[in-house]
C-alpha cells in the first residue's frame, strides 16, 4: 500500500507542488550516409557501427547522446545535393555539435566548405580521395606519367579551396587512394610473385591515380608493366581482347585495373578468360572500386577466383583486439548484412569523436561545447586506442594508421561477398 501511494505521489504533475523530473541534458551527433539504393547495405552496416557504440556509451560527461541519422542517396544513387541539405539541417540545429560521415568522397567534397564555415567537425569512417586533404594529387614518385600532377589538373578542387576559414575541420579513418596502387603492387610482387603485368584504367581521375601509383611501385619493386590501355568508363561496351593478346605475347602474368566495377570493371576479367589460362591462376587486381560492388563478381562469373581488390582500411576481423567487440556486435545485430567492411571503422569514428567531445565538454566547464572547440580537440588527437588499433590525425586530418587490406571473392556467387587475404601497412614508412 505504501509503495502504491509513493508511486502515485511521484506521478503527480508539478502544478500540484511535486517537482518535475530534471530535463535530460543532450548532445546530438549528425550522421550522413547512403542508407538506401546501391550503397544502402554498406551505409546501413556503417550506421550500425555508430549505433552500437552509442548503445554501449549512451551518456558522456552527464549528457545523453542522440543520433540524427540522414540518408544522402536519392533514387538509389549517392546525391551530393542531398548530402548538403542534410548538413545544412545539422548546422541549423544548435544541439548538433559534430557530424559522422559521409561515406562517399564526392559527397564530402560538396559538404566540407559549408561545414568549414560553420566550424562543424566531420569524422568520416570511409572516404579516401586524396584531394579532400592533400596536394599534390599524386606524389611525383608515384606518377611516372606526370599527369595529372595537382588536384586541379585532376578536375578536383584543391584542399585549401575546401577550407575557406583556413582551419581543417575534416577527419577520416580510412587512408588515401594513392596507397591502393602501391599496396596492390606489393601484393603482386611479394605474394603472387608476378614480374610482368598489363595495366588497364579508366580515363578519369580515380582510375589514373590507381594505375599510375601501381605502375610506379611495381617498377620500383623490380617488376615491369608490359602494356597499358585507357578505356572510357562511359562507353556502352569495351573489347580488350586484342590488347590482352598483345600483353600476353609480351609475357604479362596478370592484369591490374584502375577503375570501378560498374563501368566495365570485371568485364576485363571475363575477357581475360579467352586469352589467358585463368584456371592456371592468372591474377586480376584492382582497387576498392571493384571490392565494394557485387557487380564485379557477377561479371567475372566462373572467373572470379584470382581476382584481388584493395580497400584503404584495416579489416577488423584480423585484429585480435577487435574480436570481442565483433562478437558482441553480432550478438546484437544477428543478420549477416548488418556487419560490413566499415562497421568497426564507424565504431572507432564514433569513439574518437567521443574522445574529443569529452575533452571539449571539460574545456567548456561541463557545458555543451562550441563546435570549433570540438574541431580543436579532434585536431589534437595523436593517440586514440580503438578497436582497429591506435591512431591519431595528422595536420591535414588524415589517420596516422595507414593500412590497406587485400580481399578476394569468397566464391563465384556475388552474395558470398569478399574475404581478407592480406594487409599492407604504410604506417611506419610511405611507399614514396
């Protein structure tokens, strides 16, 4: 009876003289990712990593953490204008002190200048375009053809153009694209023991960057690129049979491809079957433009074995310290598609943002910190220990943990996904 009376009194409104419960203090973190369409599965599994961290750490220094997650895809495709619209909504909300995302470099390119003027910190688990943070477009020693040499030459704005205030507000956990080509070259020479290869690339910035950096590193390691061909990614179809026949006559033991799967990526692999002895293990290597798209395995079909792709991030399933976290995550998110290549990176992106927020709150006397204070403390991060290891940010906002993972298809069925085979580290020394 006493318990019931107490419950009744506690439920009385404040107007009857009973004090109302204190209003919870909250801090909101904006999240911008592709949550539908072609990249929806990758975006959702990335969002799951963010949500899992917040589920484990719902409060910070007396504040309840709230996520405002928004989709930057339109009609199934990435949409920079929608990403900008989402960002402006975050900026207009005084409760939002920082943002996690985006997933795509093209979206980041549109968002960074706006966020920069608003002093809004952005922490991305996935973007890898070098020109978001650094000039030149490709270091000279990784660019034997000397074109393009700057971000402007590549048709991209210089990093300084993205930061009108002159202060960096953009931080990322994936390493940059110019390390993908060298990593593939290291794997081709040291693990696959290739000496002579052919190179095919798209006639645009990403493809040229991968092909040039692969070629330079492969040559430096004692290999030879015996033939090279550029293709138009917008072409309705391509036929590289004669090129591949010529490369084989010159002794090519494999092919490196710089480009994306959606634009003839693994059609090249399919065409290799009519020229090379695929069954004998003639490798086909490329970047994350083929690794994250099931189109590659579908187009390669029975020739999928022997395909290798780089991803500019660590594979957490190969990191001992991440195993307990992965098990806990999978216990909560039970479907296979809930876990993706950037789930744990997103978990760490949230963790490093919390780390900066904690210091910013203390520096603000326990109050909600100003956005530029969050930026300042992210920039000062030199040694954060997360599930993927210990890392910080260099002056440009890039991670100091420079790891590139090598994957191969888990089978000939696109639904089987990709499995890890190796990791190439440039944390101690760059390949140029």
